[in-house]
């Protein structure tokens, strides 16, 4: 009898153990998944970072699942702690947020979901699984509906010997009727700016040589691509500890959607941009300097306040994207911001920053201590102080980069 009781007890224990092993994922509850170790999102088989997924139960086996991202500037600098977190770019280009009401399945102790859908800009397939600790999501078959810009790679346009030529890495067009006359320099505002970006004023090689902004672009940026899934792969020169190599930015750092045959929206992932800053903030090779414009010699809280105001006002562009013109002709491409974006930006935000005495002092100090720029001080400061007048009488402005097809 005792032996039978022992067998019954052992059987009960085994049955109890089997029931525990198959109890399922537990009660569905509201939770947010973000950060490495808690959320992993793959986009066409490549991992992307900096996103967020919120699960809201609708019933026992149905949930509202929202994909988005959030930017907290206070993680960059405590000076921005008064700016609340704001929406960042979404997982799929063109959609800051995607919300789906999905039925759930189970796989062991995890909930699962699947969906095949589309946004205004892409088609995609979605699979995911999660428990109380982690969520794994796969966006597959992501493809832009509009393939106008898809395919190929582009390199910065080689600089023509004539700095006023259109064949330069920098795309600069500035048409204004402002009567600006600068001693020692002839030509339009456009001509002066094209000249200045070709002046070698950036110290390199331990201050034994200098580079222009044009040379920085030519040496630092290798290629830019536009893939059919909305990503913009970029390769650039990464230099650290005396070694230099061309590497790609993290997958998903830059994304785009076509708006027309000649326009697109550009999205930049703040998490990946911060990662790039940290990766490159080491003992670098002097080919590409850490601080192309030098460390400021004057600073106070008022300038930080203005920068905070600008960041707070412009934060919508992070999630909604930056509208850019994209014009291709034969084997060349121009990618630039136009008057519609730049004039309000310059008048509303840049001019107030430049008019701040602290900012003006930083610019003057830098010019005074830079031998290459010192000869242009009169011209630069006249442009600096005359910018409000120049903008009021500007009919067209385009600023960006020129590319050629990469070989």
C-alpha cells in the first residue's frame, strides 16, 4: 500500500511539472519594449536600433501594437533636460508611428503576431513574438512603392579648379538683390560662399597643414546609396588610433521616401547618429579633424538657451523628415534644401542665433586666430552682419551636395 502511495505521489509531481511547462505566456498586459536586450527589430534581415514598441491589450488574445521611437535630448546634455522627449523617426520610412490591432497566437511561453500590410510609401510583412521580458520583430519584404531613386551609389562630385564652377561637391545657389559690396571680393553672395568653402582654413596634421570644407567632404564621404527598401547606406572615412578605413554607417541611420520625381524626405536616426559621434570621438588620424570649426573661445548660458529654443522648435522635422530636392541629370545628382525650407529656417532661427553677441564673439575669435580666414575677415563679418538684409531680398537659395555616380 505504501508503495502504491509513493507511485501516485510521483505521478502527481510529474503531471504538475508537465502542466507548469505548458502553462503558456501568462496574462497579456500593457508594456513598452525599447532598448537593447529588451527589443530587437530586424528590417529586411538587418537590425535597426533606437525604436520602441508599445503593447496594449484589447482582449485576452488581441492587442494594439504601436511602433515608433522617442528622442530624449537630455541624454546628450543636461542643458536640454527641460525639453520633454519627442517623437523620432519610425521603423518604416515615411511613418513616424504605425499602430496595428492584431490577433495574437502563442508559441510556448510567448505571444506571437503576423501581418502583411502597407503604408503610404512601402509594402511590408511583419512577424513578432514577445513575453514579459523581450520582444523580437521582423519586418521583411519591405519595399518602396515608388522606386524613382532606388539603385546605385553616388560619390561627392570632384572639385573643379575654379571654385565658382557648378562642378563642386557643395551645391550653393543664392540669388539676392541685396546691395552687398565687400572690399577685396567681387561677385555675388553665391560667389563669395563658393570661394569660402574652398579656403583651406581647417587645421590638420597637427596644425602642419589645412583643409577646406570641400576637401573635408571629398576625404570624409565616400558613397551614398538609395536602396529599394528606403534605406540610404553611407560609407565614410573612420579614423581612430592612427588607422583609417572606410566603413558604413549603422543600418537604418538614414532613410528616405520619394515625394516626386525631383523631391524626397530624409530621415535620420538620432540613436545611430550619437553612436557615430561616440565611435569617432577617439584619437583620430588628422585627415578629418574632430572639430572642423574649432573649439569656441567664448560661451555663456544665453547661447545654450537659443540652441535649446531652436531644438525645441525644430524637433518636428526629426519624425516628419527633412524635405530635400533631388535632381538627377545624366551621371550627376544634386541633393539639397531649397528656398521653401531654408528661408524660414534662416530667418526664424539662424539669424537670432547669429545676432547673439556670444555667437558673434565666437566667430570673430575663430577668424582672428585662423591665418587662412583672417584675410577674409572683413568679407565674412559683412556677410554675417548683413544676413538679415540679404535674406529679405533673397529670391532663391539652395544648399546641399553634388554627387556623381560611384565607380
